[in-house]
C-alpha cells in the first residue's frame, strides 16, 4: 500500500470526458498538479462519492471537507484539497452563450 500525501494510491485517474488529452495537456494544471491528480485522483473521487471508506485521518479529513464543500463554497486547507477544488470547478457544467443571432427561416418568411 503506497501513500501519497496521506492518501492510498489507486490505479491512475483519467477524466476523458473533461480532459480528453490528459490533465497535463489541458493547460489548467501544473505538472505537479497533473501528476498528483493522476496518482490519487481515483481515490479522491471514490472518497467523495462514498464508494470507499477512509483508511486514515487524512482521508477522513478529506471526506469531511467534501461534505462541507457540498453545503457551501469552502476553500481547501492543504494542497490536495485545493487541487480537488480546482478540479471540481473545472468539471462543473458551464453554460455557453453565443452572440450569434438567428436568421428567419424560409418557413417563417412564408408565414408572414
């Protein structure tokens, strides 16, 4: 069992939906952040979702942080919490507003 920043290292974590080219090539994360997210991101995700139970005090603190963050906007206190907050903000749905107007279609013009 390998610990990284107090978290049990799982299989590598990839988010092909939001970062299809990887965390390091997205331009949103530093090299250190992308490596850390790849190494322990799966464990963080499992802890947040409740599909895995915390194995130590560091993981328990992270679970409490996730619960508090869901109730209100809360900044992280350590490198892992700050990174997870950044990841969550980047993966939230962002509405897209276009400045293009629509032109009347031929059916709309025929009705007038």
